[in-house]
């Protein structure tokens, strides 16, 4: 019985340190995976936020809200001072384009 107890104790000591090391390695991997998951979730949130900003700034989204993009001779019109009465302009809308001749300029 004494020999058996001695062998069992030796076995426990040898494999206890091995199993402890394995357990520590497994826990470290688990923690690493949790950290990666947290990073991935943060990155996913950042990407979704950036996608929302990009969609909001998309000219087509702006046009869907009822705005128009005005061009004169291929140039983007940003100010009425770029135009004169009689100029041909092009208005890009959400669902198509209109051509028009400017008949009157009004001051804001």
C-alpha cells in the first residue's frame, strides 16, 4: 500500500504541474480570444458608424431628401453669382435630370 501511495503521489506531482500549465495556457488563450472579440466588436461598431456617415454624405441620399445639384457648362454651381439670366443649367434630382434656362436671378 505504501508503494502504491508513493507512486500515486509522484504521479500527482508530475502531472499536476503539467495539467496546471495546460490549464494556464488554455485560460490565456481564452482571455486572448475575449480580447480579440472585444476588439472585433469595437472595430465593427466603428465601421458601422463610418458607413452611416458615408451614406449620409452620399449625394444620392441628399437628393432623396429633395435637394438638387445644379450644373452650368459642366461646372457645379455653388453660388448664384456664377450664373447670369439666360444661362442654361442642368438640375440633377433624385430620379432624373432637368434642363432649364435661367429666366431670373433673385437675391437671397
